[in-house]
């Protein structure tokens, strides 16, 4: 049965949604803890993959939070996006904006861009709404002029993050039968970086930070939906 395009209004629905958000955060943290455990045992490729999966689980909770805050309507397309890797990876771009690492934070302070929204973030939001949700809803529309999306946001939409995840799991074989990629080659610093990103996602959601950047993201989603 197809879900109606509607908002979560009743107290019972909101409670259920709140429980789902909490469950996703807790499960994401469970996956993240497993990633850190594997990292300590120098299983860097597996730690890297689990950290990416943790980020996707955190992204699922963020999408649900957008619904809870009425920035998105609870539709079949939104529900489908909870299991869509690319949709959740696009949310990862937004997470990096909302809770950057220390170096990025200091750089933004120095350049006075702390509350400025980068194009890759706004484009990640536009891609999620228009290229994912709206195209799932109907293919019978085209842009008057094709948008020029940010390179990073577009690459995530085209599957770059998912490819990196696959490369950290499987051996890749060339046409002539040669090994051209092995998870064993994944570097320690790549795994450490992915774990750091996942930890920052977790703290952002756990602490329920609602600064100006956070509220701006919710307002823009509400305008785009």
C-alpha cells in the first residue's frame, strides 16, 4: 500500500518516530564501536566499511528527524530513501557542514564562513529532493536548464561513496584477470578519517545541537519539499 503524502501529526505517530530516530542512532553507534574495535586490531578495511555503514545509519535518523520537524513529508519516496545508500551518503555532506572537524572549523573561523552554506551542501539537498525523491515520484518532468551541481555532491549522487565502500570489501579483477584493487591496500589514515566522521555524526545527533546552521538546513528542506 502506497503511503499518502502527509505529515506526522498525531502524538502517537510522533512517539513512534522518536523511537525510530533513537533506534537508528543507537544502532549506528553500535556499528561505530565495532569499527573502532576492528581499527584497534589493524583491520583497517573492515573498520572503514563499518564506519561508512554507521554514517549511513546516522543519516537515516537525520532523515527521520527532518520528518519529525515537518521539514519533509512522510511519503513512500522518503521512506524508500531510508534504504537508499546514495540518499544517506548525500546526508553525509550535510553532516560534515553541521559538525566539521577541528581544522575545517578553524579555517571557517579564519575565513569568516562559519555560517555560510557551501554550494556542495545546498546541492546535496537539491539532489536529494529533486533528483531522488521527485524522480521516484514521477519521471514525467525535465529541467528547463540542467543544473550545474557541485562536483563533490554530483559524484556522491553518481555513486562515488558506494564505490569506495565496495572497493574496501571486494577484490577487483581487470579484464585480463589481474588484481587491480585489494581491500588490504586501504590505509590506516583512511579508516581513521572515516571513523572520525562517523563519531562527529553521532555527537551531532546525540547532543541534539540546534545552532543557526542546523536550523537553516531544516528551513531549506522545508522550502524544497
